[in-house]
């Protein structure tokens, strides 16, 4: 097979493909127009650099698969792929542990005011009472979207002696020793923390808006390590202003570039306002972005391709 790698992946991918005698094209830095010089490829490896829509994909007459090391598939026209039998592989199994650990790190940092206290101490400010934190124990932690990421987070939370609940529109009967399955009404009534683990779709775009925020009985902490466009920043700001939202951990933002590699909106009014809040912490879309997860995602995706195309 002939395949093209459009992003920077773990070296295991390149090494293994060549071991299988695949012809490998380095397409890092390509734009959509560059792909038209390689319409004979059988496979495309991609993260989020180029939108693979039906118009572009229809030009590939020999394409057998698209491999997305990671979880999100919003830049791939899945309906078209299904229609013409292009296999689509992803590997959320590979970065679920990294994402769960990152989420825990952000939550613990926020509620114990570690980021702001660290900045203060480095500037010679020694505030103790002002930096008194809160404990997870006894709280209710809600997970929205209970796939690989949600499950991994629930396991990490299990040792903190709090109630872990989850809602997933497309999954049921998953209550176990780590989590209790609930409906959204239960989350609105009881949650102290809400963590998003949903893919980006028409259903989840702008999910967290003023209507969503005001439906909660209690003020709550919001964590988003899923997709930035699921949260309306202006409505998040309103929630912070009226203290309906106690604080936020944001690894993703609606203002990111589509490739996730750039943040061209540093002067955006909403972002500038958000960045003034001590109870809002950011990371640059790195939840799940560990050295270990890069290799694990590569191994998972290669294993799936091998089972489909090299069964022997």
C-alpha cells in the first residue's frame, strides 16, 4: 500500500509501515491542494491538519482507510467514508490515561489554588487564608460522555471518596464500582463538578450555554478537555460573573485553530476577560498529550490497521 502521513506522529508508525513494505509519503505541512498530487494513496494518517470532506475525499479513487491517532473525528466526513467503504480508524484507547491524569491535575490545581498561589509566592506574596482550598471528598462529580476518556477519569476519581455520576446519550447500563449512570436532570440537581468528554457534533456544539449553566441547582466547577466549541465563552463569562460557575479548567477553547496547533485570538475580548479570573486555568490542548500516549496511540492504530488489512 501507499500511505501519506499528514502530521507528526510517533516514529513507530513510520517504522512499522515500512516494515510492512508500505510506501510512506511525508506529508507534514501539506495543505489540501498538495494532496491532489497524491490521489493514488491507499491510506491517510491525520490528526486535524486538513478537513477531509466529501469533495476532497471523492478525488481519491484508491483510498482504503483513514487513520486518526487520537479520538476526535470531526474533520473527517464519516458519512461519505461509510458510503464508499473507506475504513476510519481512531485510537482513543491510547490517550485515555493521559487525559484522565491531566484532568485530575487541573481539578486539584484549581480547587487548591495551586496555580495562583505559585505565582504569588514567586512574586514574594505569602497569602495563606486567601488560598484556602476545598476538598473533593463528599462532592458530586458529573461526567458527560462516558466513553474511553470518561471511564478512565471515573477510575482516577474513585479513590477520592466522592460520588461519581455520568450521563451518555448513546450508552446505557454502565453503572459499576466506579460510576453511577444518571440522567441530565440528576446532574442538574446534584453536580458540584461537571467534566465534558463528548465529541464535537451538531448536538454538542455550544452545549454549555446560558440555558445549560442556569439549569444547575448549585454553583459548579466546569472542566472541558473535549472540544472547545462545546462551550460558549460569552455564556461561561456570565456564569463566572454571577458565580453560577465557581471556576473552570479549560484545556480546549473555541478560539483554537482547526488544527489545534495555533491560538491566533490572544486579543479576543472573551479570552482576555476569562484570563483575568484566578479561578480559571488553561492548558493548550495538551490533555492526553504525553510522551507515553503518543506511542500508545500509534500502537493502537497500527494494530487496528493490521487486523483489517494484514490479518495473517
